[in-house]
């Protein structure tokens, strides 16, 4: 299948490993990934901060970039949530009904990674290998805007070597919320403190999620604590494979540690 | 935008009532967050209610259908609110009640004060009512020499402790049993000095304290949970029996009701009497619900006055997106699931309507500029929308009100805010891929990773590290990979 | 312009600016009836369980044994004076106790009485609720409010499964009191404790016909 990658501005700029892993994973599963070069940002930050007028040009750009493709995937529940639940409304607010209906068309073909794998590609075992103790944080927008449900967990349960541990109070927000983390920094920090407490209680090596933004928040807090727990995007775990025995070369996705993250600690 | 036109939707006036806080949410929240006892109390209480509510909602096979029905009834109500209010007025009047219309808090307070004076009373007993909290009725009555006595246990705790309510359903949620005992020992005349902090003992103390008030007070003031337009029936949902006392024992009953509380037909009560208790106190049914229609000869108050309150509701109705905030049945489920409320408590919101519903209702009642920080007091996690028994899409209304705030600020100021300039610049850059790629490279070169960013971003680096910029953006990697293959 | 006209004009202006879209009520098809018909033995069991869950005490007795049962409840509670509504069936009246028939008794007098015995209009099994509608066998609202012990006698045919069935059976113009267990509060740490201003004890006697 030909799949267009909606990389998201955050993964493109700060977390390219998550996007690269998405590419490797889908190619390993036998699909062709294309990257529409005109894409930049979905405009969610503008919309959620009160600037839908400024977001309009970004919505238009996004729709133009992705309208030609039958299947679009993003390694972000939050950005897919914006495409699905906000883009048409931004267009309608500006009186552009034509753009709104095109945005709805794009939204219908846009999937978060776990949705794409399970609902469209019909796989739960992606052949991954990841020998670590992992806990999963179901990010708010994946959980409540997209209703991805237990799809990420079903994918993680099939990963060889992975020890999945349940996160207490998993469904509570980590406190990111885009500009909320800046405008209400104290409250955001209090929410983050509780999330980190729960992550540490699992004694996991790795906290994973389907959103780079929430992982940036949780990872930023854990890094400050020097807690020894890493945040790794779901795509990176699913892209990891068992090292090929002597004679063969190590696959691109494994071993599992992202070098830039390692260097930081 | 203070100019008003007669007959055009109007916001609630300033200087009266309790819809505006003294300081922005982040400032008030910071103080609340520093109170460890408050956070323990809130965590315990909201955790308890979440578990109870989930259990009894789980028993209802048609909960999604009931929520949809609740939303449909409320949407229908708002679409023909003027007609339904006229119908309600006619039905109440036909049943022996008197209907009064109050355009705002000032007028409502004056109407109620005059009615109490006309009844020759200098003391009234009150059933917990958000509408009378909203308009500052107690303050107005005290200024007129009339003593209001709150009879709901939590309201009594707040009144005796000279405190402010912090939750829609349980105004004293910020107090634990030990603190309540202290308030009773200090403020309740004749209380047993050996009073324990067992909830049952505290409830019994309130029973003894208020018994004589119930039997001797001639006028009561209540709110209303529902008013049925077709029959003129009013309903009050409660637990303790203080509501029954106030609705049954006095000679005169005055009910102050926000105009959005009307429902079209009798059958509609069947939906809300299932939604409300399970979503609010986590009970299959609350202990007592009273329904009355005008005056019943020989049973209960023989004079009944209904005060229909606008106080900004017409302005809410005028907002196509925001008007769904009027669907609220004041259950508090959104407060109980909100991660922000759980940590800051209700006082940080300033208004008597705290939590997620308060963050969408208060700014609309007062005008967004007078509660401008509230639409931002949310991480948009969406837990409130899922919990709402009438499916109010609170996150979408919050985002909408942020846009209203930005637009109103833009209209009122000649120079754009720094944020607006940054947002416009970011949108322009992101709409030009070459500029965008250049900006990405600049971010990488700048290596803004580390521990301290300048304001306003220092809110982030106070407690979190910024990720190191990777050596290469995704699009650089993609381009290289393409050229290699 | 009166305030009435002002408020109505504001509301009409608000709606005219942006006419609302109303979801179809028909699509919100909630349960109007339970699976069991009124009075079904399983419903009576459910009612009893739900009432007990909220600290009411339930007695399942033959219709001929109501008076003895009520007498026993009152005696066990140490009640010495009980008020009854004028229309309470004569064969439900307790013995061995002073019975006062309500005849517009003043509230202060009612507050000194130990107990009240009433019938009910409807009971809702799923929620453990009894509803009084001030008919002659239930009396004025105040008599079931001030005494500390309320004994309520329910006939099987009055027991419906769901809230919608209960609402449909009631007459809107009458004063209605829905009662689900004894007086309670959740105001202290959101935990339910029984016993505030209303009757602190509720006994429900469910008869067999």
C-alpha cells in the first residue's frame, strides 16, 4: 500500500527518530511510504491558543499537501485529532465551505499509527523485538479524541522480549496541553509530577506513548529528575527488531537505543 | 464592549454577585498548589466520587442513549427558550404561583428582598442554590437587614467558616472532617465540645443546630434543578432533607431559577432524574427529590414566587458554539474528573462556577474579557466531555472562547500582543516550506537544548528539560535517503 | 419595557442571530420500560436489594400481616406516638401504640412525634425509590418529614422497574416526594453518611398483594 507520511512539525524538528521509525516499520511490513514535501504544521497550536484565523493558511496547506493520497499516517494522536476534529471547523469559521469539505475528505483518510496498523493494515504482530520493561501512557487526544482504545497495547503485547507493565492512573493527563504548559506552568508541573510518580512506580525502563509532544513533556521532567527512565515513541519500539545472528548485519531498527537520547544522559 | 442596546443579549453586570475573581487563574492556582492539605483533600474526595459514579453508571445499560437524550432535550429547550418560559409562566400562574422576571443580579436581589419584606420576615432559610450564589443574594439580604441561613450541610460549613464555596455540588469539598469539626466547635452555638470528627456525628450536629430554624422560619429561598414548562412543576434534587424542610414548612417560598433550567415536558424528567444523581453524587438516586406545582391548598407554602433570572444567559445563548454551556445540569462530574480542578480546587477559578464548566460558563456570562484567563485553565484533555451527562463539548467551547478572547483583544487594541505577533509569524513561516526548513535548521544550530529558556518559556524549563535538537531533521534525513537510493 | 419583555426580547435576538440546530430526539431512544412487568417477584427482590443498599430496612410480608409488622417495627424502635394520614387503610394501623391521625397538626407537634406510617404512590425498583404523592393514604408532605422514623407500605402493583415508568405513573400537579433511603449527605469528603434532617430511619414494608 502507498502511504503518505504526515510527519508533524514536532517530530520533524525535534523527534525525527519517531518519524524515521514509522517509515522503517511500514517499509518492513511491505508498504511504500511517501513524504509530501509541502507539508509543514497542522496548525493545532494556533487553533488551541485562540488563533484560528492564522491557522487557516496552515489548514489549507495541509489539505493541499495530503488531498492526493488515499492513506495518510501520523505518529501523533494529537495532530490526527486536530485534522479530524478541528480542520473543517476552522475552514467553516472562515466561511470556506469548499475547504471544509476537502478537509473532511482528508480527515477520513488520516490515521494515527496504531489505527493504521490494526484497522487498515490488519496487523497486531509487526515482528518487533524490544527486550525492555515498558509502560504505556495513553495520551489524552489518542484516548479521547481518536478513541484508539487498547490498539497500542495490543501492538505492544505482541512485541518479543517486551515486558509490559500497567501505568497507574494511566488515563490522567500528563499536564502538557500545548501552551497550557507555559500559560499555566505551575498547574502543568503539578500534573507532571503525579504522572512521573506513577511512571517511576512501575519500575519500567521505558515510558512509551503515541504522541511525541506528551513524551517531550514527560521526558523533559524525567530528564530533569535524572530518573533513569527513558521516553520512547511507540513507533520506535514497533520498528525495533531482533539483532540478526552472527554473519548478518543488524537491522536498521535495533538495537533499541536512540543514539541522541543516549548522548543526552 | 460595555455598550448595551435594549433588547439585545446582555452580559451579567459587574459589581454584584460572584462571577468574577480578583486575580487571574494562574496566580490564584499557584497559591492553591502550594497548599498540600488542600490537594490531599481534593484528591481524596474527587477520587472517591469518580469511583462511585463509574460504578453506578456501569449499571445503566442505556447510559449513552440517556446522554444523547439529555443533550437533545436541552438543545430543543434552548431553541425555543422564549416560548417555553412563557408557557412555564402561564402554568405556574394557573397553579397559584407568581412569576417574576429578573434581567440581572441587581433586579433579582431586589425582587427577593422586597418579597421577604412584604412577608414581614427578617430571616430566611435557604436551600443550596447556585443561582443565588451567582447573584450574591446573601450579601444583598444582609445589607437589607435580613439574615439568610444556609441549610445544606456544605453551605452551612462554608457560611459558618466565613469561607467561599469551591465546588458546585459540595461547596466545602476543600475541607476535611477534622477541619469541619473545628469550624463547628468554633461557630456553632451550643455545640457539644466533645464532638468527634466522624461524618455521622458532624451531620447530627448540623441536624440539632438547624432544627429550630426549620420550624420557626416563615420564608424560604430555593433554587431549582428543573422546571417543566407544560405543567409548571418545579423540582429540587437533594440529599439531607433540608430541601424538603424549606419547600414544605414555611408560609412563603421564593424560588430563584436560571432561565435555562426549564425543560419542555413532564417526560423529560425521566431522563434527567437518571442522569443527574449518577453523574453527581454517584448514587442510583439521591435520597430526596421534591416536585411541586404552584400552591397546593393545605399542603406546604401557601405563597409561591418564581424568579426567572437572565443575568448574562441571553448573551450565552447568542454564542452559537458557546450556548451549549447552558445545557449544564450542575452535576459537577466535570469538576470531579478534571486534572486541573483536582490540583487547584475551586477558589482559583474566582467565579462560583469552578472547574471545566465554570471555565466555559463564567466568561460567557460576564463577557470573555472579564474572565479572560479561564478559557486557558485547561490542558484540553477531554475528560470533562466524556464525563458530562448531557454531552457538553467543553474542550471545543474552551478553544472557541480562546479565539473570542484573541479577537476581542485585537479589536480593542491598536497594537497586537506579542503572542499575536509570534503566532502570525509562526503561521507565515510554516506556510512557506523554505522558511520553515531554515527555521528548523536555525533551531538545530542554536541547540536550544538545556535548562533555562527566557520568559514566557521559562515556565517550561522551571521543571523540565528541553529536548536536545537532533543533528538532522526528518526532512533532511528523508532528502539524504532519497538521494542515496 | 418590563423586565419580562426585556428578557424575552434578548432571548429572541440571541436566537435570531444564530438559529440553533436541534438533534433529533427520536435518535436518543433510551429505555422507557424494564424487562419485567410491574409487581414481578424479581422486581420486588431488586427493590428490596436497592433499598437495603442505601440503609433502608425492608420487610416482605403478607398483606394480612401489615399491621403486625408495623407494630413490631415501631415497638423495636421504642416509638410511643405515631402519626398516620387520614386515608391510611384501617387494617394497616399499628396497635399497642398511641396513633394520631393528621388533621393539620402544627409542625411543632409533628416534630415531637416518634414515627409516621404512610402508603406510597409508586416505587422504582432499579433505583430503590419510593414516591409519595400526597394522596389520602400518604398525607401532607410534612408528616413524612418531621418524625424521625418513616414506615412506608408498598403494594406489589406499585413497583415498576425504571424511572421512566415511575414518572409516567405520577400526576404532575400533585406535590411529589421521591425518597431513596433515609436522609443522607455526601458533603463530608464525598462519602455518603445517613442521618441528617429528614427521617433517619426508613422502613419499607412490601406486601404480597
